[in-house]
């Protein structure tokens, strides 16, 4: 009996094919690493007549040190899929923020394939890496993936499948150039995207610190202890039948609802009234 798929997902040629990945470790290159020298000099202080050898001057990156910043940064050379696999043992569930800038699949990387296979190869490449990256994320972590128009729509559906659609946070659009490209009969595109996903609903965006110039449109004529404030229009710009109700101000005055209704529900109004935001 054929298996019935009960969820929405993206299918492509070769989706069922997955690379066989064995556990990996990262090997430190003493010629390029400050850490190897630091470790040997530290050990030399504790061991009389210590000499640098191949054994103590080279090792995997799980070596310990009393320095809290011993391995604060790492530059990894090699296949990125194998490198990610090597990070799993130490960092699964620990990474707060991941940013990646993957190939945009503009055609240059797969010029000898037709379009159908080209997109499938790219999707498999991204799927295999995103699965590991998801496991590396902490419960309150997030991943930011840069992409352009060429694969943005496919990547969004793929990440919905891997991270869960409720964990989509936002699509950030950023300008990468201002100079017109001069393509005849085409749009001159000057933006790319960053897709932001969270690991779970424990993720929380922190507000930027408020600075003085942010208060230019605020004042505090009544010396409110909560600080500067400003009045705002609470009328709805669209007709909302469920938001049409009369309100009573703190002074006891009854105000009829505007023709299109209020911007907030009665419950929200009562909450705002209770904390003194309605005057």
C-alpha cells in the first residue's frame, strides 16, 4: 500500500540520496595556529625539561586550557559539510547565532547541468548542511541565511520543512548596490535577502538601546515617572466590525467608536487604561 504524505514538503530529483557521514574531528595545524604554541608554552611551565614533539605540538581542537578564551575563534579549512559534522560533538545545541552566505546558484557552479538537475543539486547541498546547522543551534538560537532571487523561494520552503514554518522569523531585505546595471528590458535589482529562522519559541530579539535622538518626537509635559511619551491615533484605517465599541475615559466621558472602529480590542483598551496609557 502506498504511503500517504500528510504534510507539505518540497520534492526534487535525488532528494532521497544522502551523503554517508562518519564522525569527524578537527585537526589543528601548528604552523597556522597560535593555540599550538600557547599550549606547548603552558605545558613547559608545568613540566621540567619539556620539549615540543609531534605529539604535544599537534592535536584535536577539544584540548583543554585554563585560558577562558583559548579557542574563542576558529578558522576551519576544508569541506564545509565535513567541518560541520566535526563541530557536532562539541557544539550541538550550543550555538546562539549562525550566519551563512551559501552559493546563490546563479548558474556558474553548475553550468554543465540542465536547469532541473541544477536546482536539485543545490537543494540537496543546502538540505544536508542546514540539517546539521539546526542541530548546532541552542533552543534560543537563530540562523540567518543570505540569498538572492534565484533560489530565495525554494530556500524558504526548504527551511520551512527543516525548521518548521512557525519558526520562521522574518525576511530581511538589504541593498547591495546603488549603481544602475543598465540591463535593457530588465529590472535593475539592487537587493538580496536574509532568511531568519529560530530553533524554537525560546528565541527572543533584544531591543536596541534607546538613545536621546529617539525621543525627538516625545515629551513629558505631565512629568510622568515612566518618561517621555507621545499621543497617537487609535482609529482604524480599515473597517473592523469587531472593533466597534464605545469607551469610557478616566474622566467618565463616553466616546463613540469611530466609523471604521478602533485599532485595538476592548481587552487591550482595558489593559492600557489600567496602566494609565489612556487619558
